[in-house]
């Protein structure tokens, strides 16, 4: 499987007073098999790319009403990479279906600068 970008609508978490990182990091209904392929996590608020992170570690919630959902520990991407994601905003937003909070795209589906 190719490297992926996980795209998340985080406006509900922000509305609850969470910062960008806490709103983006979890708890999400995502396929466990995809976790090892996710290179970046992008937070979308009201149709705008507002944050992006590189996940370092994924966790699966074991108990309670969120059991089975996933969350990550990670680090913020560089401002240059965030700007690049913002420039690809329309392409990223097209990945969402109606009412979806989670979407994916492959790394090669958007234009990124060479390393």
C-alpha cells in the first residue's frame, strides 16, 4: 500500500476548546490496517487546512464508548509543508463524502516539494 495522508475535519474538537493538536490526534474511526501507511495527518476546520502533523505512534482505545477508535502521538510538520498542504486544499477537500469526518489521499495525489 502507498503512503497516505489522513485528512480530518476537526471543527467539533475546536468548538469544544481543544487546540489543533488535541482536536486532530483522536479519537477516530479509522481502519487499523491503514495506520502503518499514514505519513501525515491534516486537520480541516470549516473548509480550510489549519494544521498538519506527522504521527509518531498510534494507539487503539481499549475501553469505554470510544473503544476501537484510534489516536496518535505526533509532531507538527514544518511551516513549509503546512503551506504546501494549504496550497493543495481544494484537492484535499474533494476527498470527503457528504457528512464524512475522515478522508484519505495518497501522497502522490498532491503536489509536494522534493525532500
